C-alpha cells in the first residue's frame, strides 16, 4: 500500500529483494504448530444468523492523515501488481474459482503503536478473489488502530472504518491464543451482479453483523484472494531494521480458522487451492526484521507472525 518520497529508495530495495534460502527444517516455519503454541478455539459458525449492522462503524473520514494512509495502501497494491515476487507480505492466496466466500479470525493488539509516521502495518488483511472489498486491520500513527472496509469495485479506497477501541474488543472479539481476535466473513450474494457483503461476528448477539456491501467489477487486477501479513516499513539507521520491528517486539499477528465457501459448503483452506505466498519459507531479512518468525500453524488455514 503506501510509498512516501523519503522512503522510496529503502522501501523499493526491500520489496524487490530476492529472498535468501531458508533451511527446510527451520522450526519457525515447519508447517506444524511449534511447542508452546495452542490451537485456535472453534470459529464462529459460518451459517450463524446475519443480523443488523456493525453499529459503531462509520463512513471513512478523509483528512490529511487518512489521505496519506490511503495513498500508502493503494501504492503497496500497485507494487504487488508490478512485481509478482514482492516481499512485504506473507500468507495464503486462494485461487479464483476456488471460493465464493472467505472467512478468518484475525488478531488485534490495541497496545501496538506504529512509531514512524510514514509506516503502516495492514495485518491481517483479507480479500476474496473477485470480491468488492478487502477487510484490513490497520495500524498507523496517522489514523490510529482501526478496521477498514476497502472498496475494490469503483470506490478505490476505504469506505467504512471502526476504531479498535474497548467497545470493539468487547463486542467483536474473543481470545485466541491469549489475545483478542475478531472473525470476518466475505460472501458473494449475487454472482450475476458480483455483489459481495462483509460481516463481523458479534459475540453479544451471536450473529454476523453487516460491515460493508458492494457490487460491481473488481478493479484490483489480481486473480486470487488473500489472507496475509502485510507491512509498509522503512529502515531505522540506528538499528538497521524496520521501525516496526522494534515497535512489534512483543506483538503476535495471527490469522486462524481460515475457511473457504464453495457450492454452499465451508471448508478449511488447504494447500491445493490456497498456497503460501510469496514463499512458504520467507526470509525475515526481506521484511527488515531478522528476528521475525513465520509460523505455518496449520495446513494453510492458520498462520502466525511474531518475534
């Protein structure tokens, strides 16, 4: 997503770097839950009632700070199109045709603060293939910590936002591995119109609350969906690592219970249709954070990124 003038040289160098080889036996990405990690609890029922809307969500407010964040998000996407092997993201990318619904449970950390004003952490972030929206967890000094509904069907920007505040945590999250996490579902409601709706699971009502709906043509120009860890990072010359690497020292980014819907049936994401991208064994140096660990905690339906 963004790129600022002062960061262009460092950011492009990171995004275009060729990953170094990582030993296949590396414990942090061995495709199994490492010792000490716990399995995620049962995800909300995909077929639970759909009732009401996300009451505290509001239309996206455009101001100087949020405009910079929007530009950042948009330009990171352009980088992905221009270079198939960029290294500012990692996760699963289900192929087009493999699903008409996508669901996951995403961690949030209200204590995580991005210290450098031009950096952004969009993690986790989810978009179904061909869908009209991306639901992203946003950490930014400019807009704070929020959940966005980004419109990919003509809106070309965020249209709904909700603050990651105490009310959000109490209403839309439950603990997963000791940290709050919210469940998000994107479903195609009309194939002919390419109409999609995004929902957040409301634990107070035990139902899915509508967050954003849109129909039209997906302008992302990408033929797959994604559920990924994604950063926009600049290098701190004092540490020779990304500022976020220090900021996120004790932060765990996690997406669990990743499911796809096809023909009315939900199933866990699997290697056959949801490969790890850009590689199953990332090199943390490409993310300006040598201590970063990429944990394949499930067979393509659960990932963790932490130090």
